[in-house]
C-alpha cells in the first residue's frame, strides 16, 4: 500500500516504450508487460515525473473532465497494479534513492 504523499520511481529493470500516445512497460526480470492507453499513459507520466502522487493527482484533476474521487480511485488502482507487477516503485518522499552504479 502507498500514500498519495509518496513518490513513484521506475525501477532499473523496467523498459518503457511510448508509441502513438500509448505506453508499454516491460519488467525485464519477470518478462511481465503492461500496456497503457492514453489516459493510463498520462497517469504514469505525471506520477513518475512529479514529486508526489498527490501532485500527479491534482494535475490530472486539472487536465481531465472526471469526477475527482473516481479519478483518485483509478489512479490508485493503476499504481497498485504496476507496483504489484514490479513495474513501479513507491517510496516516501523523504527517502533518497541510490543511483545505479
């Protein structure tokens, strides 16, 4: 489980490819992949580039004409699936990540 105050990072063992507004994420360790449509891609982009999940959520509320509580639920469900499949990592904002050598 994670908090919306946490941050999201892409593990080094995940290959990301964008094509025509959609994204494919491949876990090179498990060979599991996940396809994202344009909405899922935007959720992934904002979650992995903004400081916290909460920041991504607020940006999504601005960009999409959707019910905010429903959007929050969908974002949470997507991130949960990606974390469970080793395609994203979630950590508290105050925990430093160590760069690969």
